[in-house]
């Protein structure tokens, strides 16, 4: 392992939803989105537990949680749910959790899947994982440009 590679870390992005939560994990370099999946659970505790297991399995060192901000920049009830999940994840994983503005990621994810010929039923199954990958991509780009 070269001295340069020590600065890399695996980052997990989370697109938290009421029934489906998208997960994307960066590759070992922390530069690209690699593994993606969806957690299907309603209870926040169950979601946090599954995320904790995935974070450990993939060696994630930092979590990026999509923070739903209204298009006009105000915060609503979804923002409160994100803050509550942030606290739950920090407690459960012991990892830092960064709230990341996720405006438009689900809309963009639907657009990407539609452009790739996925029908509505197929999109519904993968849209959360794609949204998580978009959150991860945005965060990795931000980190890269500010390092």
C-alpha cells in the first residue's frame, strides 16, 4: 500500500425513504460509486441496523445521508426525518454522518432509468439505489474539488 492510498476511504451514501432506502458505496479509492443496493424496511431502527451491517461489510468510514431540502431552500418534515436518521446512524455505527442536499436526485434517477429503457415497474425497484449513487457522486466530486 502506497502512502498516497492511505488518504482514501470508502464512503456510503444513503437515500433514505419511508419504505425503500437506496445505498451506494464508493470503490476502495473513494473516487467512484461501486456497490449499490436497496434496503426495504419501514421502521427507522430496522433501516439503521441494515445500514450498519452493510457499512461494516463494505468497510465504510463515512456515511453521507441525503438531506431533502425543498426547492426553495426551506426545510420540511422530510428534513426532520433525515436529522433523526442521522442521529440513529451515528449512534448505531459510530461513524460520522454528513447530511447532503439531495434536491432533484430522485427526479434525476427516474430520468436516467427512463432514458435507459426501464419501464415504471423496473424503475421503482432501482430508483432509490440510483438516487443514492447520485448523492455519492455529488459528494465525491465535492470532496475531490475541495481537497
